[in-house]
């Protein structure tokens, strides 16, 4: 698979998950502590479709009261070289790069940086939304950093 600048994502994507109260509290802490950044550590599958993410934000009969439904809302204000748009886009004659075409997948790569913008809870459902704003790192800076890494 070849990734080009046409595949860099700009816009909003979402990820539905379950999260412990202590983890939600860490996001709340980050809001009040300026300069705190969140770094994605693993390949993270998100969706450009909120309804798809909602399908992953459920509690499977959990008996633990400290586990909550969460939607992470990722905001990419610029085309991000570490967020890859895997959707089919007929207007750009690009095929779908995802095995799950109906999920409108956007793959967020390890090392992608975010600032926590907001954490809110819906009163009617109890679901949390964690709003994350991408910190854009230009592709040339990323490529230069790779040059500096020495492999043993």
C-alpha cells in the first residue's frame, strides 16, 4: 500500500469505547494543565461517521459502575500526515484502503499529538465526549526526525 498526501486526513473523526472513571479524570486534568499533550501510542482506528463510532461505544453487560461509554472526537484542522483517510473517494479516484469500507475509517498513527479541548457528559445517556484537537507536526519535521533515529 502506498500512502500519498491525498490520503492525509482533515476534518473530524470519532472513536467509541468504554473508559474507566480514572482515565476520564486524566483527560479532565489535562484541560486544566496548560501545555499537556496527549500522544497516541498505538495504531488507532477512528471513523469519520459518528454513528459508526457510537456503535463501538457500548457497555457489554458490565457490572462495574466505574466504566463509562465514551466518544473521543478528534479534530484535525489541517491535513495531518499521521491520520490516514482510508475511505473510498470517487471524487479523487481513490479506492477504499480499509477492509471495512462501511466504517468510514481514518487510521491515526502512533505519535500523533493532541490537546484536550473539552470533556463533557450527556445528562440523558451518561455518555462522555472527549474532544481532542490535533497538534499539527509538518511532514518534513517528521521525516527529518526519522533521519536522526539510529537503528542498532
